[in-house]
C-alpha cells in the first residue's frame, strides 16, 4: 500500500521533535522509511520482549548475533548481501565472498565488508560501528533521520575505512568520531565474556539497560561510582548474570519489582 509522502513528511517532522520519548517512535519512523525503499526480506523482530539474544545464519553462511530489542531486514541475492538494521544492536560475522559485498545500513550510515567481523548499534542519537576483524568501509549517508527519509542525504557523502580495534560514531551533523577500542572488552558480549579495566558499576549497568527490557537500578550513588576490574562470564542479554557477579564482588541487597532489579549496599 502506498503512502502520501507529503503527509508522511509532515508527520515525521513533527515526530522528530519528540524523538526523546523513546525507541518505539524510532521503529515507527523506520517503518515508513522501509515501506518506500528497497525490496528486502521480511522484518525480523529478534527477542524484543523476551530479553534474549538471537543468532541467525544467512543463506551465504554469514552469522548475525542480535541483542534483545533488535529489528532488521536482510536480503541475500546474487549481487550483494544486504542487512538494514532498524533498531538495536548486532554483530556480523561475514562469510568471505569477494563477488558479493556484505552491506549493513542504518538510517544514517552504510557499512560494507567482504569477510570480517563487526558490531553495529543504532539508536535515535547515533549509529555506532565497532570492528573486531578485518576492514570495513563506512559511509555517512544522511545527516539526520529526516534527511534520510525524505531526501537531501541519500547518497554516501563520507567514506572511512575502519580496521580491527576501531570504532566510529555517526550522529546528526556532528563530525564523525573514531576511537580505538579493546575488542575483547567492547565486543566480547556476544561470546558471553566481558572485560573490565576499571569501569564503574554504573557504566556497566548502562550497557545492560540499553540492551535489555529488564532494567538494573543502582539505588546507592556511591555503589554506582565504584570501579571493578576483571574478566567476567556475563551474558549481555541477561542482566541477572551481572547482578550475580556483583553480589560476589560487593556486599549488596538485591530485590526485583517487575522488569526492574534494585541493587543497594547492605
């Protein structure tokens, strides 16, 4: 079914002003974008409510490891392999095929690889790509979601080549930011291991909360600022696994109310 683009543009421009209300709005906007763009496969809502990660093997042998609350479309043809990441976070282990590039696209970024491993996280604020193996060509394709939906930025305008151990953030009209990362620490979540080199408990909690429906709330500010060091067996799609580790490291009291885990010092 077609859409009235003028009316859709007005609705989206109004909605963009309220983007801070949450990710559900982002999904709705992206649905409009998808309905008027390329023909890809079916939407794949991955563990949006169950709080579990999901692994999918594509027809070419590439593997997608998606976090909870992730939504994407995929298409594998004789010419290319294409994934459109609408919301959430996923790691892509790309099967080598020099004849068919592997493309991951968000509303403001396009990543192209042949055989490599990288992670992409997309939100209303930014698209972030982190490379674990190989080299990925990244293009900024729209300064804002509004431009991406209704023109003025559809063609790639910036090309950057990222290598293993690098991360890039693309957000609005801000300059592209590239930083060096520690792959075992920053990308180890999909293997069930997280390394901490002195991050605060609050920073760890933020990582879990942005990936899961089940939220952790540290009710003691001093506890949230405490730093932890170590290599932990933690599932990023299971906040309770982090709380169990924290209970061993610190003297804490843990209670649960619905989809929220409260943690405080004894």
